[in-house]
C-alpha cells in the first residue's frame, strides 16, 4: 500500500505564499485617470452594497483610491452537517456588515516530507492545527477602482490562490502594495477562499453517497456563480469574466475549463489564465488511492467502528480534523500532495487530459505560463541521493507498469545532469509543463503559451513580476511592464497584443498551433547576457515537446 501514497505532486512552497497576487493593485493598474479624478478621497469614504441577503459596507483607501470589500459571505458556513457537502446559499444577515477585515483562510496543511511513504509510519511527524484558519471560511473579497459605479460594466478578474489544494489564502490583496497608472479602462478584482485538504478534497464511495466530492472546486464554482449574480452591483460585467490562478490555483482553473466536459451552462467566465498549471494524479473518486485515504482518515479519527464512518467524521471537532489533515499530508512522499481533485462523474466527468484532447473547453481564450525549471522546488536532494531515478519515477507514478517506468527513466537519463536534476525534470514536466502543452495544442479557441526563463525560473519565481515593487532578480521596467501587461491585455480584450501599458515591448504574439505533432510558437520572457530584456516568439523546444507527447500517451496511467 506504500505505492498508493506516491500520488499527487506539488504546487506551493513558502515563496508561493509570499508572492500572492494583489488584484486590488491590478485594478489600479488599468483604471483611467478620468475615472480617478472623479473620486474625492475625502468623501464617500465608505459605500454600502445591498446583496439581498446582506448589506456590506466597504472602505475607500485614500492612499490607493481603491474601494475594498473584505470578507463577503458567498455561501453558508460549511460547518456542522454542511461539512463535506456542496456549498449552500449564504444565510440572511441583518443590519449592515462592515467588510473591512481580511477573512481567515480555510484549514491548512503541508506537503509530503518523507523519503518513502508508508502511512501510518514510525517516522510520522506530529503536527498541530493552524490557528490562522477556521472552518467557517467561505468568504470573498471585491476590489473596485475608485467609487462604485454600478453601470460601469468593468471586466472582472477572479483569482484562485495556490497551495497544493491543502494550503493558501486570499491574504495579500490589500490594495496598497502598488499604485500604477495606465489608461485604457478599469477592472474589478475578486478572490475567494475555498475548502482545502480533507475539508475540500476527501473522496471515496462514502463521501459520494452521503456528501459531495471536490467541494473545494465547488466552492470556487459557487464564487463564480456569485459573480454572475452580484458583480453588476459593484460595476462589474458578468459577461467579461477572466479566471486566473497560480500553481494549484492554476490547476483549479484547468478543472473549471474541463468541468462538465467543457460545457458548463450557463457559462461562468470567458477567459482563463494559468501560471504554472498543477495537474497531479487525478484518480476516479472510488479508486484504491482515494478509498485508502478515506479509510486512513476514518482510522485516525477513531471512527472505524462507528455505525456511519461518514457521520462520525462530520461530528468530529474541527480542531481534531485539522490535525488529521496535516498528519495525512506530511506523511506523503517528499514534495507531493495527497488530497487533490478527483474524477467525480458530475462536475469533473472524465480525466482532464481526455477533455483537453477533445479541444472543447469552458473559455474562448486561454493563456498559459510555465517556468523553465518548475520541478526544482519539489525535489529534495537528500531524498534523491537515496533513490535511483527509476525508483523516483516508480514512487511518483505508482500506477506505472515496470515497462512504463523503464521508458520514462530512459527518456530522462538522456537529459544528463545528476539524478536530482533528472528527477526535477520528471516532476516539473509531468505535473506542470506538459499538461499546459496538451491544452494549448488541442484547444479549439484562442490559446497562447509563455515560457518564463529569468534565472532560476523555478516554481513561483515569475509571480513577483506580475505585480509588486520587490523584484529579486531582473528589475527592468520594460520587462516588468511587458510581462504584467500581457495579463491585463487578456483581461481587457482577450488578446495579449493590445499593449495596455506604455513601456511594453512584447512583439506580436501568435496563437499556439501544433500541426502534425510538431510544436507551436510561444513567447519567451528572459534576460540577455548583457542584462537586457529578451522577449521574443520561439518554437517550443523539440525535446521537451516530444517528452510531453510521451507523457500524454501515458496519461491514463498517471492518471491525468
């Protein structure tokens, strides 16, 4: 059973959490000066929006000229008998709610820490539940440039945080980190919490029978439905919604793209952007791995002999379940995550690669960004010195046959370098890079692909270049404007070629087209040896693309 636990792989690391995107700041990047001039920061210091079920009062930050609504409930508290259930409509609240406090995150956990993966294990680390998160966490933030203008019909960006489906919050969207002035139209920024770990991704037949699967994804979906119903009250346009995520947030975007086999009705968004798309092994809900994780959770909770193991877990104190949540995750294979989305037969009806390969997705426009060295952050050199590359591949892909393990081992041994280098390539390409190429190669709409290569180009290293003033490597105004301007351009028009920021030097960006099994053209974001921006269209590396084609052929056994 040890093999069953080398399933999912990584998204977030501490850098990811530090670099959470600031969508209040993004709003400031694009609202025109005429709109800003109409706002008097000394008046209209607060505004109230009536949602029907509650009235929320926002605060206008005079230093940034952004109106912030923090902690709006978009669903009923998922506590008590609503634990492990699909999100329900928000409860009615009397009076005016002051929306000026950043909401607490949902219960958190960590990634796998062990060089091998028996669960339970004599090496098991004891962990405490986080005191910075609560189970009653289904809240969202809305950021509006200036004062609210219900008829403005501004485009909307909905951001989904990363963290491996076990960690992460909306913290970081204060609206005061950066003020940048660029004309061409404003936008509304929204980000939400969603259930994580055991609370959001516990699977198995019992969960299917008595509750709901993929509740973390359903929380995100409920937030998108909330946007469709209410965002016009804030000045947003429900017909101009872009979803964006990083790492597991990008993986979540992918799940929404393939939801209902790419035919969600009515549509909840029009455009999608992913930064380091995270697609670990995605099992059917009743496969041996999800069932094993459910049974382990039941055992750790002391619910094995209960008349209903599901009801016993529902009745468990949240603090106890949080500890179990962390225990399950830290005792996974090094750098991996266990509690991730599954194929549930309803929201996610088939493996994502199957839907992607058919080319029909829930968006008109897709932008996907990957870093050159995605896997480095998740491969522990101390672990790989104890393993051969073949052992590493076998641990990472437990459903592979010996022939498949040998095939992928041979493929990556040819790349040279150390075992750690090769393992990092296996991790990065199989989980982050290749799923992105599969999608953009098959998508029937407008798809664009970018490669971020500023050294060291590891997972999440690109995020600092989207927004913020703290650039740790190549701090070049033209490069920064060009990189972040692409995202703004997609949000505003659906094209990366509109150049909304004046310092942009990005050349014409063609859509990604893979013809006859050959790679398409993507945009490289790099730096030259003499420290100048190196932004140009390139054909995807043949060797990388060929390895990705092999991963695609094995997707049923990853499974993805």
